[in-house]
């Protein structure tokens, strides 16, 4: 399947995202009859629900539901482990209480989910363009994370936006 097709079929309506936010993670396990696409979709739903609960509503307890205790972190500014992750974002949310993230694209492939995100710290912030990559275990919990980030520029040479 082409990347354009993956992106086109991967964007979930915000209403669906919000309705899944208070639910426990969807377990993608189901025996031999569960396809990898079913597991990938469950992982994508978990990533989106986690992102909204944790990063938008600043619900730190979402980490207990969606992140494995032995979580491996590849962001150089955050230590590995679920508790270290929560501690880092406790400080960030205290400093930036208006911090919010909009997921523009979600792509799932097996145990990996990539999210293309626009994060701002307040209404006057152009924000950051972020790609988060999560690896999930068989129980639908995040076990590993990578990210790349760049500031959203005032203008671009191409005239295209970061999230078009």
C-alpha cells in the first residue's frame, strides 16, 4: 500500500478520538485469527486515545493505562521508564498549562504507530511539528518511543504548510 493511501485511510475523525479517550487500551491479541492489520488498527486507536488523554487533557494517569512500566525512551531529554516519562511531563504541563497537540496523520504498521502532530504551548505559539513513533506490545501498551521535532516556521520556501 502506498504512503499516500496509508495516510488517506489513517486519519481518524476527532469525535472518534475523543470517545476513546477514557477507555482502557484495546488489546490487539486475539489468537491466530487476528490479522496484523487488526492489531495495527488497535495500536493506532490506543496511540490516539493516549495522545488526547495525556497530551491534551494532561491526564497523567493515562500513562498507567497506555504505557508499559519498562517503557524505552529515545528522546534525549526524557529518561526511560513510565515514571520518568510522567515526571518529565508533570513539569512541562506545569510550565505550559495551555499546551495542546493536534494529530494530523496517523499511520500504523504492525506494532508501530507514527503520528504527525502539531503541538503548541499557547495561543500565540506557532508550535512544533512532531513525528512520534510508538512501538506497542501484544497487550496494546506503548513499550518504546522515538520522535523528531522542528519549529513551525512563519513561512516556507514552497508555500506549503507543515500540516497540509
